[in-house]
């Protein structure tokens, strides 16, 4: 069969609606106590590039470990003669993991439509390029949140079976009360015979966790501070990056790594397009990301409680990472 290029149909976000939502969210979350910002806004074009760099760091093994598991179990995941007709990746990133899975496990001659969902247009472009040239592949990109992208794909439908992929331990960005409703939403979007492939980082020694989120090269610190750069650029703010430190800490009681930006002095900040004036005290934090860590048993239990039936789970013990394949 002729190798099809990754013809990409792109569904863009509405720029005006996206900008208004960004301003609304920044105003709302920075007015909370503790002050916070949604982690999805870390991923503008520069943020996505910095995250790709983080994935190459020796202290951040998640991507390498998950890619290894995907390659080792690709044929089982894509299920041979009953390979899915649609792959839907929520949070596509740079597309390298999905490309590794397809290359290692898609049966010869099988055609598949790949739906990539991400809030970052730059990440979608990179991911679609990574999948270009793979035999039998057609790519559709959706510049949207997980929920909106999943709904777009559900409405479009299509024949055959679907495999939804939620990789990179992105489930860890949901708090415990939010993870289950999100998994239930995925479950409702699937039909009998469809499946979910979930990647989740596992609890590991505190030192290893902190090095992954506060690396010696300070790439993660740049990734975190870039959120302020984005707000300055897009919302006409005047954050001074010289007066913010990056902080990563392990909250053992909540089983999560937290990232914060810490004000190093008392300062005033104006965010014009959000119509917000802030007074930040010395030592005050802005909470920018949580990354929850799981046990294998907890992953299985959450999937069962959301209506999935577990098919199989693979664990990389050195990297403390789990892939779980669940059906409906």
C-alpha cells in the first residue's frame, strides 16, 4: 500500500474566544487564595518547546520510560487483526510517542485516522509532522481542550473501533476530585469495543521527584516562568521575571509534586486585559501546576469505578511508570 502522508485537517480554536477565556481565567485564579494559574496555559509555543526540552533531561524519565513501554507492547495495544480504526490522543505533545506506537504495532495494510487534541497550535503542528509519512495514516488536529476536542471527535464519529490515548501522566494534572469525572467523561464518549490507554507516573523517592521538576539546568524553571512571559505578552501585564523564583515541592499527604512561582519581594502587578491589579507579598506563591502520583492499584480502582473494565497493565519498575489499557 502506498504510504500516505499525514494529510492534516486542522480545527483551530476561536482566537477571540480563546483570548477572552485566558483573561477571565487569569483574573479568576489569581484572585483566589492561594493564588494560582491553570497549568494548561504553560503550553504556548515557547512553553511547548521548553517542555520538549524537559523530556530530554536525564532527571525527567517519564517520556523515555513511557515510549519504551509503548514500543514493547505496541502489538498488544493495537490488537493485531482487530486494530482500531481511530486513534484519539488527548494532549498530543510532539507526537513522538504516538508515532513510536504506530510504527511498532499497526498491522501492515491497516488504515487509521489519528485525531490529535491539544491547546497548543505549535504542538499540534509538530505532532502532525512527526506522523507524516507513516503508512495508512490520516491526521486530523483539533486545537481545543481535552473535553472540547473529545466532543468534536465523538460528534464526527466514524466506523470501527476507537482507542483514546491519555499519555504522559497528564491524568496527574487533575486533582483527585477532578480525575474521576474526567475519566467518566471519556467513558461516556466511547462505544462498546472502544478502549482507553492511560499513562500514569507512580510514586517514587522524593529526591527523584524533585529533580524531575527542579532540574539542575533550570529548564523547568524557565518553563514555569514563561507563563508570566505569556501573560505579559497576551494580556498586557508587567510581571518582572527577575522577582520570581521557581519552587518545586513534594506534598506527600496529597501525593503530588507542586510547582509554584514565588515573589521575592513585595510588588505591584497590573494585568491590563484582565482588568486586575495585584499586590504580591515577599514570599507569596502562585501555584502553577500539580502532578499527582499514583499506585498501580489506585489506577485500576479508578478505572473500574468509572465503568471501564481493565484489560491489561504494564509497569516499568526502574522508571516507576504504568500503562493501563482499559476497555468498555
